[in-house]
């Protein structure tokens, strides 16, 4: 049996005769999760994928807006770049969970890069007159609002992602991809499919946004209630102030 040192990250030999059965009393610091800090956190594979996605955003914008969005080749390239960037968003999260990597940079930069990519696509489509501005504003306000609330409520508890939130993300990505493609009224089936999927994304965006705000309020309220109940107990155990 070998143990991993939480400071150096190196393997330490276990005591003689130790078995491979984990010790239930082992403190949490002896875990496979590695907390990466400082400049070293930038050079992990998940964070490099996040940085790559950030660097691709201006390239995506230039391709989307080239020739006022009328160049079919540029639109297809922009769509392919958006799909690739979306895949890296999934991949860096998967690798971070599998490798047990935790970094402050990843926690902040990953969701920001995701929101920036989606926001740039929506704003670009609205500037080109292919997507109503109220749809773009609704989606952006929801994503920014939920991100802010998540950080505010973090000290009270973590609100896990819901199935509705995951469905919202899938619908948004699918709708944006179809709108990015050079599809016009001369392709009625694809055009209507794109609009229906985007409509579903808008409904899910609104519903899941309201649901998240309600959960955040309840989490904050319940956390404060627990702290209020625990306060007298702590005072009794500590005894009177001298």
C-alpha cells in the first residue's frame, strides 16, 4: 500500500504489513484530488483547453462577421469552430474530474469562456439580423445572473445542475449551431427546425433560470436558519465570557 503526500505529491510507502484496504479514519487530505495553485495551474491539460477556447473566440467572431455573414464558407468555418470549442468545454471538465485536478483559474475561467463563446455567437447573429435581440438579451441575462448568484450563494451551499439545466444547454448549443449555418428560407425544413429548437431553448432558459433563483433563495434561507439554531448551542458549549 502506498500513500500520496499532500504537499509534495510523491508516493510514500505504507507501514509494513499494511493492506490495500483504505482506512476509514484516513483524513480527507490523503485523497487522489490534487489542488493546483500558482502558475503551475495554467499548464494542466484542462486549463490549457480553456485558454485555447478563449483564444478561439475572436477567430470565431471574425469568421462569423466576414462579409456581413454572407460568405457561406466563412459561416461553415465559424460553425465548425464553435462546435470544436464546445467540445473542448466538455473535454476540459471531463479531464479535470477524471484527473482530480482543482484550480482557482479553472473554476473562474471555464464558465466565463463558455458564457463568452455563447454570448458572442448570439450577439453576432442578432447583429446580422438573423436572431431577435430579445432572445439574445434573455439568454445572456439568464446566464450572467445565474453565474453571479452561484458565487453569492456558494458560502451557503452548492446547487447541483438540474436535468432541465442540462437540457437547456443542449438546446442552446443545437439552436446556435443551426443558426450559424448558412440556412435561409430556401431551406424551409432546416430553417423551421432551427427556429423550433431555439424556441425550446428560450423556454428552458427562462424556466430553469427561475427555478435556479428559487433554489438559491431557499438554500440561502435554510443556511441562515441552521446557523441561527446552532448559535445558542455553541454559546452553551463555550461557556460564559470571562
